[in-house]
């Protein structure tokens, strides 16, 4: 990792939603998808990947945070995280990474309100919200 000055926004909805709802690296244990109709199993598919924590460990990454969009307050926090990521990019501090937990009612075969509840109850315990790395003023790369 060279610490390039750009921002990555990773939308985590626990599936590959744009291609039919297949299992993704972030699919939860037991979660059914079009390619895992009996649910993801630890023994064959391993653990869900916690991207924000992995990115925080990489040299050249100046900022890594996980946020969500399942309430108005959390949408505001997501906007703040994105602004910070872009400001670090423009200040040439290195790579910024923002993981956004997002519902996928269609891919999850749920009504929208139920999908927001599922995200809160199932995803956030596996993918906790928060800042995992933040290089303050004068730091970077």
C-alpha cells in the first residue's frame, strides 16, 4: 500500500446485491443468499470480513471508519465521515476508507422497515460502528 491520496467508500450490505444477491465476503453466518440457500457456514466459507478493521492496519491508510444509514442520526454521522475522508484526501494525508453498512431489502427478501431492523440487530454486532484509524492534523502516510 503506497498511501495514495484517495477515498474508498465501501458499501456493505452483506451480499452482492447488484448481481442477484450472491454470498459476499461480508455475508453473515447463517444468512441465505442465491448462492448459499442454506446459509453461510463457517466451516466452508469462513468468517465475514471486517474491512474497516483490516484497512486500519494497513500502512498508508490515514482514516478508516464504519458507519451506517439506518436512521437520520446515523445518516448525519455518515455524511460527517465522508466529509472527513475527502478532506484527508485533499490534504494528501493518504488513503481514507469509509465502510457504510446499508440495507438491501430486495436482496434480503425483506420489507424496508424490517431490513433496517435486521441491519441493527444482525449486522452491527458483527460489524461494530466506529473509527478504527484517524491520523490527526500534521500526521499522515
